[in-house]
């Protein structure tokens, strides 16, 4: 499941610290419910692209294993408050240990020696891959065996493991959001009450959230398009005038997680 947030989600954050903390809550929500991608979508005119790049940078930083951050991110004044981001504590973020055959670990390509790419995997250890990869690129590798060097292991590049390994970050215009998805779920106060039927995510699913300036239905009107998918109110009878995006992420994904993992039986009304 992927989630989408608007480019102006930080519009009401009063200062830089608040912006970082808000992104931290979004990163935590994505990780708790195993989101594969966070899409930052743009709409309307006057998009602040510097803010979009800041959001992308901080969200990617939060998803990167702590022991690889210094090698993947250069000194950048925009990361001066990154220490305010809460730890995700996902499998890829666990402190490095002595690797053994079969382990899947994250790494950063440090150099090419003419025969192997040397990939730093944390804790002063390296994996060697018999194929050239761009210096500084991030790889997921599986340890195959020890070598004659105590700090180096033979390994192969693999795809994402069954354990949750964090999210990617993309930027897209609102009009292209639903492309490539089997199911699109739009959230908002004006949507149909989820009490009428809780949807069960089918296939590749995108959950779209509004922001402080406009809900998804208003954004669709601004962009001149019709929402194609489910438009649902996941918090009927909300007690506050508004629900912040980071709050909505936890509320909505908790219900969808229940529908997907816990509920059994016939399709709900929302799926028919």
C-alpha cells in the first residue's frame, strides 16, 4: 500500500522545528503500517518546489538506516534539524551485527576495484559484488559467504525482502496520482461514511490524503478532474473542526490494516 500527501502539507507549521516533527509523524505512520511509497503530490499554481525538495529529503533521510546516512547524505543545512525525526525502528534500521550467510542487509557502494563493487554494510564490514555499480548508490544484498578478509563477505544483490524495509519517496502531479494502481482510496470529511462499509484494499492500492489548505475533493475541483475511486470519510463525527494529515494517516491506515489483515468474510458494501 502507498500513501499520497499534498505538497503544501507543511503550510500551517509555524517554524522549521514543527515542519520536521510533522514529517516525522508522517514517516512513523507510513512505517507502522508498512507503506511502500510516500507520494508527494503537487496541484494548483505556485508550488513551492524548495519545500517539496525539503520534504522529500527529510522523508528519505528518515527511511535510511542510521548507520548509512553519513555515506548517503552530504552535509546539507536542510538536515540541521534531522535529529528531531523519530527513529523508525524497522528491520533495516537495527544496529549492524556480525553478518552470516543468508542475511539481507542494506549497503552503500564505496568503490570499484576492477573486479568487485565494494559495498559498505555498517559496523566496518563490506560486501563484494561481482558487478560494477555507481559509487554512492544504495544496494540491498544477501550475504553468501566469508572471504579471506575478516571484514569482507561475498554477496549478491537482491530485491526487497519479506520483512518491511522502509518506504520510497516520489513526487507526482495530482492528475497522475492514480496511474498504475488497482485501487485508489481518497479520504475526506465530505466522503461517504466508512460506517457504510469498510473497504478491503485490492491489488496495488494508493491512499490519498488532503492537506491544511484543501481536501482531496477540493483539490480535484482545482485540477478539473473527477475522483476515480473510493471517496470515504474514515472519521465520521469527528470532534475537531479539522483533522491534521498526520493524524488522518494513523486513523485511516489503522482501519485499512484491520480490513486487510483481520476481517474475513464477504466483500463490504464499499467494495461492491
